[in-house]
């Protein structure tokens, strides 16, 4: 179990680093939008890339921040229902949630990885002003889903070992 604890700590640090990166991206978006609004008010011109970069950044904010929130049990949950379950019912609900989340995240990580590989091989680009390679946008999905899959696996382990956290 010591190896597992070490792996959990490693993923916890990785999740924190991803959450910090997501926060920095959010700050960057807020800054460029502020500069865009002030620039448009003063000069009457607009930078086309600001909206596009902001849209793409939202993907990374979501998929980088979600594993950290899941680890800290800050994700959406039906607390009213969960609170009325017995301790064994809470463990069963946590295990069911963990298994279901793990299966969905693993499936999305696998399919997302296949899509990214296909996009790299075909050189697909977005049909926008900046025309980035599509894999740069799609890459956020398998990355985030793989990290979340581990968090759901940990949730399953905690439910089985009786360390369920509400």
C-alpha cells in the first residue's frame, strides 16, 4: 500500500500543478479580454485572436481543473441524497460513482487519444483565423480524462477500504 500512497501523492501534485496552470490560463484570458476592451474603446479596433484564444483556453481550464476538483471532492454531488444514506450505503454509492466515472473517463481518454493521434497524422487544422492544428485543442480531453480516471480509481479504492469522504 506504500507504493499506492506514493502514486496518489504524485497524482495529487500533478493535479495541483494542472489546477495552477488552469488558474494562470484563466488570469491570462481575463487580462487579454481587459486589454481588448480597453483597446477597442480607445482605438476602435479589435484583435481577432483574442476571442479565439479565449475559447480554446476554456477547454484547457476545464480539463486541467476538473481532476483537482474531483480529488478534493468539490465536484457536483447530490449531498442531500448522500447524507441520508447509511455508512454502508454511502460506501456503495461512492463505489458505484467511482466505477461509473472510471469507465467513462477511461473510454473518453482512449477515444480522445485515438482522435489526437489521427489529427496529428492527418495534419488537420481548425477553420478559424489562427488555424491551429486541431490536435492542440483535442489534446485537453484525453489529458484531463486520464487524470480524472485515476481520481475515480482512487475513489473506488477509498470506498472499498472504507475511507469514503463526503
